[in-house]
C-alpha cells in the first residue's frame, strides 16, 4: 500500500470520526434540550395573545398587580421574595396609599405564574417558579396553601403541589427548558404514590346531617336531634375534593411517567360520574376515600358553590368532557340575569342570595373557551367587565375590584385579578 493511499485512508477515518463526534455533540447540547415531549392538547388555549386580548387589558392588569399587590416578603434573615398579597384596599382619601393584606395565598401565586406563561414571559415565569418553591415548599416535599407576614405557614397538601405542577406543565409546553423538566419529574415522583396508594382523602365536613323524621310518640336517641337554639350537626367523613383534581395535569404527567395513565383515566371517570340527582345539573363536591360514594356538598352549608362547580366543569372540559347542561345553566344566568349566584341548594335547586365574585366570571369565561362555547365566552366577558376599574383617577385603574362597605373604598383582590389574567389570555 502506497503512502498516498495510507494518507487517504487515515484522512477518511478522521473525517468519519469527526462526523460521528459532531452528531453526538449535537444530540447532547442542542437537539436533546430542545426536544420537548408532546403534551395533551389544552382546549381553550389561544393561538396567540391577540385572539382574546390584543394588548387591551392584560398589560395594564399585570402592571396594577405588580404595583398594588406584589410585595417583598421576608422568608428568613437572608431571603426576601416577591409575593402577591391577597388583597389591596384603597384609601377613602384620594391620593393616599391603600393597605395590603398580610396573607399570601399559594393559589394566587400559581394562577399568576400561569398568567405569565400566557403572556409569553419566559424569564419571568422561570424566576416565579423558583420563588414559589422558596416561599411555599415544605420539608416533606409538598407545598403549603398560604403563609402570612409573621412567617406562619399552613400545612402542606398534595393539591397545592399538583396545582403548582400544572403551572410547570404549562410553562414547559410553552417554553421547554431543562429546569422545568427536572421540577416536573421531581413533583411527579412525589405525587404518584399519593394517587397510586389512594392517599388523596382528608377529613371533610360533608354538610349538615340529614335528620331522621320521628313520630310524636317516638323517643329519639340522645344527640340525634338538635335542641332548640342549636345548629344542625355536621357530618364528618374522609374524602377528596373533586375541584382539587386537575384532570389535564394528571394526563400531561403521563407523558413523563406512563404510570400516571391509568390514574388519569380513573379520575376522569370518577369526576365525570359525579353529577348529582338534583333539579339542576350540579356536581358532587367530593368523593369518599373508597371512591364509591359522593358527597353532595362540603363545608357547613347545604350549598353547591359556584366557584367549585366551575372548576370541576373546567377540569372536565380540558379532557374532552363537556357538560352542555351545566354550560346552559351558567350561560342562561349570565344572559338573563347579568350575574351568577355564589351557589345553589343541590336538593331544592334554589339559588343562594349572595352574588358571585369577579373570579367566578373569569372562570366562566375560561370554561367557555375550554368548551368552545362562543355565547358563554361573550356573556361571561360582558359581566366580568362590570368590575373593571376604568377611572383614571383611581389608584387601581386597570384592575378588577370588589366594592366594600363604603362607597369610597374598593378592594383589589388577587384571586379575581389572576383569574381574569388567565381568562383574557
């Protein structure tokens, strides 16, 4: 073999090795981080921000939340993070600064983070995710529902971590990012045993006890009936709030770990089967720990709360289960009465006296988008705008407000504004 031939062979081998190394380097440094898992389609997701809000309301809303609700909170001697206060109350005197609540709800922060995704603020969202962990993550790996200015923190709960994971999933779907993958996989591994081992149930108040009717000559056992002036005793039971179970999040987690697939299917069946035998198309509030029975209501009243009902309907619509009867109930009330009640009696079907709050109208709009119901979208948006602060002399202009006892004082509630932020984007 001539020297020239040897040189050509060596050159060819070197070129082949260089090509192989280039492919490996590309896969490790460029292609792999950018190769996203395909998450389930999210009904109601806008193609672009301009589809529902062509920079009309969202930028001003974000600005007023950042200036009136976002405050620095001291976590320890060395750590200070920005969190949304639960509310800001305007001063009765024009030009003076209002007051902020010293309570910081995890649910408000989570909806704020999801809103940042919808506004395509990638770096802000990644910073937000790290701040949320710092402020609410507990030693057991799950997150607390709230904290206050004194440093008191609620017990951790899986539902808060699932809601946070939902925000991470939306962020991953929009931006990718290896940090989000690590976070999602971490919380997936923590949440999976909770669902797989059926540990989602807590002790709940399952509404007022149904009292047995006795004849005049019967002697009821002691403690069976309330004495005059006493309230009806409340039922206590172990169960899971259905509004806490984000069905789309469970399905999306199955793209990271296939063990979630049967869990997502089971909970889809449980929630979709939770319709009450009621004059109105309402859902049970909770399911028992054995998943065999449903609780009509939870809490101390016989009331199916509007907020809870809307959340359940949204979770179902996001996995393709659209309840047209429930949509009709909400749409008709918005169109005919220009408002929603804050709940219904599931037995009689009668509406509660109190009116819904702005966040409920935002949830109705989100439901309309998820269910692809243009009439519901239009009706919900119209009523939602009744609470929009448009006065240029107001120090909450651009936000959504609630009235107070005084005609000169208004409340900017974080729950309302983060819900609107997600509804219009």
